[in-house]
C-alpha cells in the first residue's frame, strides 16, 4: 500500500497542523503530553469507551491463549476485554495513576492482567513477543509517531496482528481538537494525532512491514445528559481540555466555551435536551509480514 503524497499533505491541512521545517524537540513534547494526560482523571472519560474496546477485540478475532499487548492502555479497557476472552495480556501506559486504576479494575473483575508503566515509543519487550498488539485511541497520541509505529511492529510476531481504533480528522474528535487549537495552538511542527485516522498515514507508518492493512469507519456515540454536561465532564476530567481552559484568561475561556457548545449543538442528533453525538473513528487491523 503506497503513500500518496498529495493525500498526505491534504491530511495535514485538514487537521489544522502547520508544516514547518523547524526541528521539533519531541522529548519535550512528550513530557508535556504526559503531564497533560496525568491531569484530570482520564479513566472517567475512558470508562465510557468500553464498547470500542470490545468491538476491536471482536474485529481482530482474538483467540483464547493469544499473547496480547495493550499499548497506551489508559485504565485498561482493551486489556480487560482481551482478558475476558482468556488471552494472556499485558497493558502499559506512561501515566502511573492510570496504570493503578487499571490494576484496580482487573482485581475487581478477578482478571489476571499484568499492568505496568511503559512508554509506547520504547517498549520493554523482546522482538516478536506478542500475537496481537492493540491500542484504542491511545498510541495515536505518541509524540514520535514513526518510533511508536516501529515499536508496535517490532514486538508483534510475523503473522500477528496490530489492532487500532483511531479518531479521524473529519469526525467529532478531529473537529474538537481543531476548535481547541484555534484558542490554544498546538506546538508548531508536531504532527496531528488525527493522522492515525487516515489511510495514507497508516500506509506510511506500517505499509513497509504489513502483509495486509484493513480499515473500517465506525462510530462511538457520546451520550450525556446535555451538551453542558459533556463540557463539564471533559473540562474536569479530560487532560487536554483541562489544560486548554487553564491556559486561557476569563475572556478566552468564555470564547472556548461558546465555540465548544456550538460544535456540540451542530453535531448533536438527540432532538431533545440530551447529547447524542456520533464520533467517527477508524478501526484498523494490520497483519504483520
């Protein structure tokens, strides 16, 4: 699967990320990202995404006894879903508080999952260690996209699968990040995580080691009491949103609130006071050559 350069450039433009030749300190970017995801409590938001993890486990056709790695596992949705299918599972995340929450959830369900702190860009596992490597809206946020993709490929055995769920640039999360970015611009030169939700970028990252790449567009439906309730939850618990509001003065926060509620109102299909909002993501299964 070849990368079409015009499509790649178009994807960059669609995500609202400027292209620059200036060098980027990815180590510094990652440190800021880690602090961002450690703020708030992502497990509150992550708990609503269980259905995405369950769907991905079915799509990748997990088998009992498979060795599975959940990368950027958050509070453990994918790892727990795989363990319920009698797989041998390890989950890693670079936010210690999320690893602790995942361990608590595994203990509560009496599921034998190993959770530990780990970096998606430097996985501490031998080559070809896993039958299936998975990530649900996690690894897509790695600062160094090429390095993270290379690590997923490295630890996956030949004939194994890499299964991903990635938000798309066109979907709600892509529009959300663009809306926030108009108020709090992202670091210059950093590639948008939403590129992981485009087929050309997946081909660029994985095509050289893939026997097959299959993608399907899916929707996760955000269901909240109201648009204001969604904003309250995300502003309180979702690290990127919490940090964006903290970076603004009172007028800036009012402007961001207005724009976010406008986005929610445009995309809400509930026809009542609640929020029912489809968020598009790309479900991906890569077979390792």
